[in-house]
């Protein structure tokens, strides 16, 4: 909870119908009826009902529907305000929460595109914020934009990334990212995700794209990078591949460049380390 953002300018308000429909088209909601049936069948088939059995079944049924219902209630009336301190989020039906996203605490931003949302052109934007005790756990590693079209999701993500990089006047970052395709031999290790997996480094950010059914683009400001690791498993060694892991103070949105050419992986790790050091030295 927090004070009402009276001085902020509303930059976007999410339609409640989109929030509801978006959650109805998620895997957790679609699988909820199956979970309910599987949970209730033993009780229905039982010839003698006990208090413990009924209570356990009701608790399990409540758990099956609790998560999607809680997310809808939390993201109801979702509004994004622009203030000098950064973006301020206000949302909630049963309990209204007002939270500020401090740009200098942002570790990573992710643009997520679930499979069923593609028919509607919808995206979700998440943010990972570390080391900020005033930030509610629902936002740390959580939702920055619950649902929106491509233009809105890109604009919100770019706004936070630019502020986190200390370059609010820079042009869009998301749309200008170019993530090269993996080597053809990487198909042996990622036959499904090979076409959509990529990794790139710019003068401001490092980004990784992954996923086939649900696609994730995770972007981290170079100034937030704490370490870079090159990891190579036995199958990767046989195929001359390696993965680059970029570590930050956050943990919710890792940036991992998977199955890169081994030479390119080491070169990318060196580039990220050098660029991160330079970014931290900027005023």
C-alpha cells in the first residue's frame, strides 16, 4: 500500500477485460479445471467421508484456483504513472497497492509473449529489482505491465531500461536489438527453441532471447552486470558450443546466452565484462 500518486501523469491504464481474458488464456488457468477434477475424484468415489478427507480436498481445491484468482485481483485497475522518481504503479481490487520502480535498482527487464497471447498481439513486461527494502515482493522480479500490445510493452520496457542506463534521451532499445541466430549445430541441443534463441551486447545493455511456446526477451543494463561466466557441458564441448551466463544482483530474470559457438561465447563474455566495467565508470 502507499499514497495515491496525485502528482504523476498516467501514461497507461490497463483495461480490466484484458487482464481477465489474458489470465484465462494462461496455462495455469486452463489446467485449473483438470486439477479440480483430479483432486475431487477421490472424494467423490469414496464411500465413507471423513472430516479430515473433506477438509484436505477442499484445501487442495482452493489451492488450485487461488493462484489465478489472486493474480487477477492483484492486477485489477492497473495504472502506470510517470514521476520524477521513475515509474509508479497502482493496482489492485481488494487491496490497492502503489509502488515506485526505482530506475537505479533495476537489474533486468523482460518482455514476455505467451503462446495463446500471440493471437491478440499481447505481451507482458516484468522487472527484477534487487536490494530495495521498500519494494513490495509482488513487484520485485514481478509485473511491470500485466498485459498490453507490442507498442505499449516496448514503450514501457524502453522507458525503464533507458532510466536504468542513465540515458533517458536515448532512442528505443528493444526494437533496435539484433540477436544473431545460433549455429546450425545447436539444433542438436535445442531443436525446438533454436529459431528463437539469441544473445547480443550493445553499448548499453546485454540481452538474451529464449523460449518457443512462451518467448522471453531479457535485457540487463551493462552497469548492473556483476560477473560473466562461460559454461560448457559435455555435449556442448562435442559440438563446440558454450553458454554465457550474465550475473546481476537480482535473481528473478537471468540473462543466459545458450548454445553459442564456443569462440563467440568467450568473445561475448570478454565484451560484456569490458563494457560493464566501462558502464559502471560513467557518471
